[in-house]
């Protein structure tokens, strides 16, 4: 059922694959994989989905439609957290990722607090030390962090997430010297600076094959064409740079490592048994 709904969504809009993977990632990094990211804000509580890093999340309606069909087929059996994990896997397979087995049995939490996204979700400006700290806090290694960053081979980024690399102010005003000047030129055309306003618009994370799950993300970093500071930062550290180059030369090893890291990410802080519930409506606490 989940696969059918994901397939329907991705065939209508290939970018939805990236949206569903990001939804699962943003869920797991705040309170573990407990579907807290799906809860709507209430009068007395601002939920995770309304926090700044999450306002551009998409795919909620795909999860809703899969969940409502599941409730009709087998009421109260499949949690929203499991639907998220299955949807991310199914989305990746549709755009060229390796199929992998995802264990089920996650339970849903009933708490979602916007402020908890602070310090848990890596900002686009993060360097390798910060990325290691944030992924390490979730039990993920540096190698797994580099593999999971490869999810940026699909999807889009808002200009505001990297415009500081095109139009920075201060003592080092101008372009980020670690970005290929021809890429800077292309991006400034796609993200024109507006006086006093953040640059609007969106750009594919992987300019070559934006809807294919491949290793072009890593090839771009090697060519100094990583889009976010946190992407290009992977070339500035010797160990992560070696892994980046390794993936460009061996796409199969990337696919294998990525799938294994996704399974591990999908088990962060999982609630089981009485520690969680199975929400009937993913947007509302049960």
C-alpha cells in the first residue's frame, strides 16, 4: 500500500522522492524515528513541522494517503513512523537507489516541539566537525554521515540556504572562494539578489541528474560544485574527501553504504511496545 502511494506521488512529481527521504531524516534526528515531525501544531504548542528548518518539508499528504488506506485495510497495525521509513525506502528505489529491507515495529510518539529542531538538524552552513558532532550524537559515524549526505543527489534547495556563498558581506565580501566560479555565475542567474531580501527561488541540489539517485553529488563536490557549504565541506577534510572521491569511482559502494546507513538512521531512538502508540491520524496525537 505504501509503495503504491509513493509510486503514484513520485511518478507525478519526481522531486517528491527527495521530499520523502528528507521527511524521514528530519523525523529521526528530532526525538528519534517517532513520526513527531508529522504532528500538526495546536493552539498551545508549536510543532516541529513549523520550525524554520522544517517549513520547506514536503510529502505530508503522501504519508496521509498511505496511512488512511492502511487504516482501512488493517486498523491500528502500522505506525506513522513505519510509514515514513517505508516511504523513504520506496521513494529511493523509484529513482535508482538500491532496494533494502527496513525493519518495522516503530511506535509513534505524541510530543512534537518546534524548539527541539535547534541543534539537532544540521544547518546548511555546517562544517565537518559540526556534522560529525550532530550525526555522532545520533550514533552515526563519520563514514555514515558522508554516505547519507549523498541523499543530496536528488531534490532541490532554496536559494536562501546557500546565497551566503554567492553574496556574502563583511571582510570577505563576495563569492565563496571554494566554489567553482562558473557555478557561482550560473547560480547568481538562478538566484538573483534582491535588495534587503533573501534570494528567492529553488535550485536542484545535483545540477546534472536532479532526479536520479547516483554519485553525481560527489563528482560535483570534487569539481568544487557542491551547492551547500555543508556539501563542499566534505572535500576540506582529508578523510571525508577520500570517501567522496571513492564514491565517484565506485558507485556500487555508495549504494551499499547508503542503504546500510539509512537502515541505521531508521532505528534512531525508536519507541517500541508501551513506550509509544500507533496514531490513527498522523497529524494528531493519539
